[in-house]
C-alpha cells in the first residue's frame, strides 16, 4: 500500500498542485479525477486546468467529474449527467 505524505507549509491549493504533479509524473496513460478544482481559489483552479490540458496534449486521456465551468470549457468532450433531487 502506497503511503501518502503531506508537505508541511503548503496551502490547500499548493498541496493539490503538488499531489497532481506527483500523479502526472507517474506517466499513466489515463487520469481519473473527481472534482479536481473543487474548493480551490481561482489561481490554483486555473493552474490545475492548465496542467490537465498539457497532459491531454501529451496524449493522455483525462476523465474528470466537475461542476467547474473552467474545466468544462477546457474539455474536448463533455457528458452531462442529469440529476434530480428527490
């Protein structure tokens, strides 16, 4: 089992970028992400989108769930799943 260690002194956005960079360094052909920009400020969210676009441009498949219009606008394909609250 892989142990995850947190880097002390980074804010939440910096930590998320560090985690994303570590995952991108693994060079997996498919990235699965659940709300990768959730709870990030605008600067960090845009940086996540930029790095995911670079990964896609490098030939990787990026699949993500998101409510973030910035991420949706960057996507080449969007599948909308309707939701009914009952």
